[in-house]
């Protein structure tokens, strides 16, 4: 029920001295109404302060003219950049964007999906906690298109991602090329496919270099955050010097920045005592006290491409085919790594 003090279309019609149908035509089909009548109706709208209820009208029509993006961690600047790409595509289509933060919480993610389906959004973009979650299959079956972002999918759905195995390979190959043999991997939780793929790439690089893949020192974290990076730094610093890794590949830049902070705080030098490679190449990576070497992802392009795929699917075009778009990452070398003396 609307607020009794809120002007309605009936109020506008009475004020302008026209029928309710005429007001509706002015708002939705203005070409059917004479210019003189349109002017009178618009004058009444302005005088009364009437605001049309688009949400109710759109829900009656079967959709809400919005896209939704369920991100894994809204505090991570990586997802902010991806969202800007989503917004660009949505703006071009005249749609709004709901941003939902799962916070790596499966119950919260599921609750958001239920809510978005009830809101009848045009479609859902999601960076899922687990890409194999059966809940992700239900929405498309019930009429809500869904596209995976920063995570690969099967042939029955659209997805946009980066080759994270290649990214992990690039990072550790660089560390090997700069003379490191004791290498740590910092990342988690392992339920996240991105973390596992980046670790797989790291081990692939070791194997190709003739080194035992199991020699990778894995420091699993509870989350991909700066605080977890600091804690990993404490664990690394606590290892005997003879066994301590001389380099670390972190599953994202936030972990790498936290690790860098802790090394500096403990009086260890980066990269002399510990070389560090991050992942994502967020803006803060270049601005760090020791500029961070990082594996760069095309964040903005990820978001825009995913949204464009979702919009194409939402049109119901029978010629639409599911696509799995995979971009290649790029290693950006900065001061946190350098050639070690032989």
C-alpha cells in the first residue's frame, strides 16, 4: 500500500482533468497523446510532486530492469574494478546493478540468490564460492539467466575467467628465473577454485624446471585478506633460516601486501630476504612501499564481457549460445622481485 501522502496517478488525472488512461499514455506511450494534453499532465506531475513507481510496473511485466552481481569479497579492490566493467555494460543497456557481497559465506550467497530470484532481476552475475554448487543450476532452469565471473564453467552456462593455472605458472617461473629455489605459496581457503588453479600453475612451473612440485611450501590461509597475509608472514619468519623460503607467491595482492607489511615490520628486506609476487595487480600493488610484482588480470574487461554475455542471454534470443571466455594473465615485474646473485 502506498503512503497516503504520496500523489498517485489518479491524483494526477484529477488535477489535470484527464482520464487515468491518458496519464498512463503520457508516461508510457506519449506519441498517442496530443502535445497540449501532455503539457497539461506534465504540469500536474510537477505541481503534485508525483514520482512513478517503476518497480511495481516492471515486476508486473516480469522483470525489474536490473542486473545483480554477487561478489566474493566486496572489500577486495579487484571486485570493485570488475564491477565497474559490469556497470559500463548495464548503463549502455539502461539497467541498474545490484551489488551483493557473499563474503565467502555460503549461506549468505544462497540467501542472496533467493532474494534476487524473487526480485525478478534480468539476470545474475556471480563469482561463486564453489562453481559446482547445484544452486547455480536452479536459477537458469527457473528462468533467471546466470553467468560466472572469474570462474570457469561447463558448456551449459556462460562464464568469463582468466587462465589462473597459467597465472600461477608465470609467477613461479619468474621466481625460478630470478634464482629462487625455496618458494612458498600463500593462499586459501582451498575450496576456492581460483586458489587451487594458481597453486596448480605454481607446481607445474616447478615440475617443468625439474624441481619436485611437492617442494612448494604451502601456507594455507582462511581468507584472501591483508590480515591473513600478515599472519602468513609471522609463520614464514618463524621458520629456521636454513629452511625458510626465499620467495613467496601469494594467491592475491591483498595477501602479498599483508606479507610485505609483516616482513618490513620484522626487519626482513624485500626482495633481499624474501621476494614476493602477488596476483590481480590492483592499484595498491604499484603504490606499495616496495612496488609489488603481480600477475595482472583484465579486471574491467572481465566485468564488461560477463555483463554483455548475460544481457545477450536475457533477451531470449534463440540463436544465443553459451560461451566460456578465458583471458590470459600477464606478469608485471616490479621491485618486490629481482635477480638473486648466483
